[in-house]
C-alpha cells in the first residue's frame, strides 16, 4: 500500500499558503514579469521539505522568492510505502501574474534599480535603449531579466547609486 505525502489541510491549504506568503519582487513588478517558476523539492521521511531548487528562470528575483516560499512551508505528512515513510520528489509551478501592461522606461529609470538592456546582442544604458525601443514597451518582449554584474569599462552602463542593476534581454523581432 502506498500513500502520497500531504500538506497539512491538503492541496488547497498549500495553495492558500503560497498565495498568502508569496512576495512579488519589486523589480519584477517594475518589469511586469509574468509567468511560472517550476520548483523541484523533496519531502523527506519526516515530512520536512528539502532540496528546493528553481528549475527555470523568469528573472528579477522570482526564482529565489519561489524557492523561499516552498522552503518555509510547514512540515508535510510523509509518503508511506509498505507501512514505512519514504522520501518523495515533486515539481510544482509557482505563478507570478499581474495585469500585463506596458513597461515604462520612466518608471524603470526613477526606481531604486539600475537597468542595462541587451538588444540584438549589444548592451545599452536605459537612456540609449529608450531611443531604440521607445518610452514604453510590452513586457512580453523581455526574454529574461537577471542581475548585471559586468566589469564593463562603459561608465554609462554602471549605476553605482542603485541598489541593484538588472540586465534586461529583449527578444529579437
């Protein structure tokens, strides 16, 4: 006989836990990043959540937030096989969705974050990117948004007064 692991209160309780505790990262909100982060994890023989890893990348902190919320979940009732607890692995989607609208360059530049754009393989400051893609763009054009830690000599790309700088890769048309 086999029984699957169970979150206290069941699947609906786990979904409520995620909805109440998932924080939409500020940078992801600014860029209107929507999508699902798939999180792999195990429930060990004591019901503890272990080995939590994001499988895919949305960017702007969504992966670390999805991992955080799964890691902090309560202890589960472990899976049982032949009367003994066993470890089981799962992959679940954690959704980040907000009303899709335009990403406004003005909002990006006024934020506490720095932004560098990769357009057709070349890096641009936000000011230069605005001349290429306009004052606003559809967030679906973002391929990925990841921390930018370049040792570039181009001073226009560096924003030392910002708390973090993101590289926004724009999909090729």
